C-alpha cells in the first residue's frame, strides 16, 4: 500500500472554519503522519492521468465511510479528467476543477489560481509539492494532492476539510539530481543583485544587474521561488524578495568558511595591514566579515581580518603576511580566501582608500563562519533591517 491508514476525527462544524453553515454539515480532519513516507513508493508518475489516479487513491483512503469520489472521462489516455466530484452521504456534491502538473513551483500558483473560475473549487494533482508550494496553494484556497500523500481537500458545500502529510522531500529526485542549492557564480551574482538592490525587477533586469547569463539567471530565480525566498508573477516581475532569508540560505550553501582559504599572521598587527591595503591600487581584493561590518555597527573591535583576493599569494607578499598551516590556527589574524565568484569584488565601499564588501556580503560571510562571528552577523542584520535605504539601491 502506498498510504498507511490514518485516524479520522469528527469535529462539530464551526463558522470559524471558513465554510458556510447548514444542516448535517461536518468537517473531516485527517491526522497527519509525523514521519515521511518513503516505502512502497510507486514508479515515478509521468502522465497526468497517473497523477490523478494517485490523488483519487489518496482521497478515497482519507474520506470517511459513505463519501464517494468520481470523475468524468478524460480527453485522452494520458490526460486527467477535467473535473472530480466528492459526494457526501446526504447526496450533496462538491465539484472540483482538476489541474494536473508534474512539477509545481511557488511562482506557478498564481497562474494556476487564474485558471480556476470564480466560485469554483480547484484541485491540483502533482508528482510532489514542496512545503512552500503547499503553503501558497493554501493561501489561494486551492485543494491539492501529490503522489507522496500530501493532500488538502476543502469545499464549503458539503463542508469538507481533509489534510494529510506525505513526503517532506521529492523521493524521485535521485542522487544525480540533488536539491537545488545556491552555490556557484550565477547564484552568487543573482543573490547579491537582489540583495543589493530594492524594487520589483523583471528577470531581464536581474540579468543586467547581476552579469549572469540569461539561462542561469532564470534557473537561480526559479530556485529562489521554489524555496519561497521570493515571489514572482508568472512571466512577470519579481514582486518581493525575502532578502534576510535569502542571504541566510545563500550563506548556508556557499559560506566563506567553505572557500579555499589561507591563514596568515600579521607581524605588525591588523591596523598596519589595513594601512598597506590602502596603498595597493593594483591588487583586486575586498575586506569582508567583521571589518566590513564595523563600518556600520559597533559590535566589537576588529582583532582579525577576513579578505577575498584574486591572487592570494601575491597579496600576502605585498602585505608582509606570514603563512600558517591552517586558517583555523589561533595565531591567524588574517584569513585570505579565493572567491567562488568575482561578485565579491562588486559594489564595494571605499573607506580610507581600503575596499570593503557591502553589508549583504559581509553578513553572509560572518554567518557562514559560525560561533562568535554568527552572533556578529545577527547584530549586523538588525542594522540592515532598520536601514534598508542606506545600503539597498532602488531600481527604476
């Protein structure tokens, strides 16, 4: 069996449920499983009709005795029927417009909702629906069922509310297709462009701002939407960027501590290193972490420097730094990293002729180092949240 039995509870019908009242109405609530369903999974469904059949199987198992599920004929062997009906023991019928989709992203939900006529009930049948997508469907009042057992069915007449939990991750995403992560140069460029700038840009505008290729930008924007880090109108502009959550996710996937780094000791102290950096116009570098955060906050005195450099060895030689075996060596008061993306050298702040990373980059780098630096990152984030206009550039 694909779906294990669940307990079903009867609860008195209430106006607070959001449904209209009436005689012999009841709400059926299905208790969700705490564990993810991983066993007895069917082969990966490819046709819309297969998605629909799995959804019907889930619904029939969840509904109480006396309730029935039926549908009309499909247009072809591969298509799902256009409508599904759920009939109560009293004979009342709830009809749903069926939308079958093998893959659904958060950004697709608005478009799907537009296909359902006003006053109609919509039912989305999919292979797998992530938690952000399910929340977007709930907010639009759409019912859904995926092939792993995630299901929500609601209607005002007869009053139905059925919910159950299936998989928390796509079980058909094999080892060769890991969950989309914000790693690599395109992700860094797009995340920084969206963080450093405010407004509602179109994806072509993001391409221009970030310098990433068109295809890569669309893929990163799709990943951000799938992870509920931004909202976008289908084939339209990005309407909202959850930049705090986006920077946290980016830091977790591509942290400063995960870069190739070299630890150094500065014989004359970090203040002297900053003075020497001010004279190095020909070197490509950026100071990040605590020293960059110090430009806008007073969390703590800077006792160590984190830098990005295009040529780590050449920069260290010019600064008179002494290499150590490990960047984690307690004697290391300067850590220089080779960046994954040249975006770390974009939109820098110059102070006393020293080039510093902007707040978004500094926050992500501090957070990714953990420990006391993560606490400093949270302090910086508080300033960033209070002072968005001071570091985010409005887009026209």
